């Protein structure tokens, strides 16, 4: 009996050792592989850029027109010579008060007087030729054609003499009305051409002050005669001068492509002077619908042109879109065009975006 029991115990011992070994292998081998495999699984990082967005709004407003100009007078005149020549004498200076008909400047008349004498001598010769041909025609020694040609020559010479005499009278500048010389544009000894301004005369005693501004064709179409305006000046802060549109240019300036608008204002007890800088605000009666976005959504602004990032339909993609800025109102930007069909734009985080980036809203 003792031998049998010993054999059973001896046989049982290797089994226990095998179970222990298998368990240890499982612990070190199989379980270890599972742990290593789990630790090697890559984690996906969220590369989307966090941004804040805002809903695009629509508003129907009468877009105001903002422009600047220079104060002047409708009684302002630019005086010039009728003919060209060398300025011999100027009798007034800037700031001088002049009366109507006063002599202001004259040209050197040497050439002009010679032209008058030449024209008068030509007329005298044409009259002698006509008398001679007339006598020959009466004696049947000259044809009717010669008589007619001589008569035409006499008439042409007469008109030439009249033109020379007329130009001789306008080789001087006289004041057309009483006023003040506010600008002298040329000096003695300079050569001037016909119609080239030499003086700017401002008529005193009248409150017919005007501000001339230049506007685009789009703004010109929204302005009408008689429309009320508000005018402010740097010279008189916190003072608003009411104005009224009195003239609209029928054509654009070829150099600038802009249209001139004249606005008449009253001094309201203030002391005005030509050349004061003025700012004009006009609110047309016509309204239209504009797009409104926060100012934070504007990127890469350049004058009236700028860009915004519009959120696409999937909510993660963005598109950089150009817009035309009408004006700013507080912390909002009025868009004149460029966001058609867009419902949402990026505000915070827009400077870090490109069209290849994905976004997530926070």
C-alpha cells in the first residue's frame, strides 16, 4: 500500500509542475503579446482648427454716401487773357479788394499792335483793289468774276481787321465784378496762352458757398437735385451745416472717371474762406438689401476689397471668398457684394485658416 501511494504522488507532481509552467508561459507569453499589441494601436489626433462662427445677416437700408471736397463759391471766377502773350504788368496781388472794371493786368502789346496795323493795311489795299476793278468793270475792261473776287477780298480784309482790333482790347484783364483776389496764378514776364487763368476772383458780400465733391457712377445715380445733405468741417468741430444738392455733372471727368456734385450750404454765422476742407454725408431715399457680417470676419482688407472665410455645407470645410465693403457701422461691416448664398462666416480663428484646413466650432 505504501508503494502504491508513493507512485501516485510521484506521478501527480509532474502534472502540477506542468500546470504551473503553462500558467507562467500564459502570463509571460500570451498575455504579454496582447498587452504589447494593445499599446501599439495608433491614436488619431483631431487636427481641426477651433473657430467661432457667426450667421450672415441681411438688412434693407439706404446706404449713405460719404465724400469730401473743398469749400468754394459759385461767384468765384477765373480771369484770363483772350489772347496769348507776355505779361507786361500785374497791378494787384493776392488778398487785394478790387472794384468792377478795375484794370488787373496787361500784356506786352508790341506783337498785338503790329497785327492790328497789318490788318488795317491789308484792308486799305483790298479797298483800293476793289475801286480799281470796279472802274475797269464799268469800262468793260474787267470781268464780273474779277469784280466779285475783289469784293470778297475786301470783305475778308475787313473782318480780319475787326478781329485784330477786338483782340487788342482783350490784351488786358479787368475785374468783372467787385470782390477779392484770392489767388494769383502767374507773374510778370511769364508767357500765357489764351484762356489760361491768371487770377481767381471771389465776389464778396454773398453767402453762396458751395462744396464740390466727386462721386462714383453708382453713387451719382442715387443722388438727385434738391436732396438734403450734412456738411462738417475740420475748422468748425461739432458743427453740422445743412446743405442741398444744387448741381449734378452730366458727364464724368475724363481724368478721374468721377462725377462732380455741387452742394450749397449757409455759413450760419461762421467765417468761411475758399479752400476749407469739408466732409459731406448724403442719405438717399432709395433702399436696397445689404449683407451684414461682424468686423472680426474680415481678413486681408485693402480699401473696399477684403476676404472672409465662409463655412461650407458640411460644417468643417471653409472657402476664402472676396467681398466688397460698403462701409463700417460700429462692430459690423456692410457688404455690398460677394457673399451670395453664404449663411455662416468664421470670426475668431480666421487669420489661421486656409482652404485646406478643417474647422470645428467652439
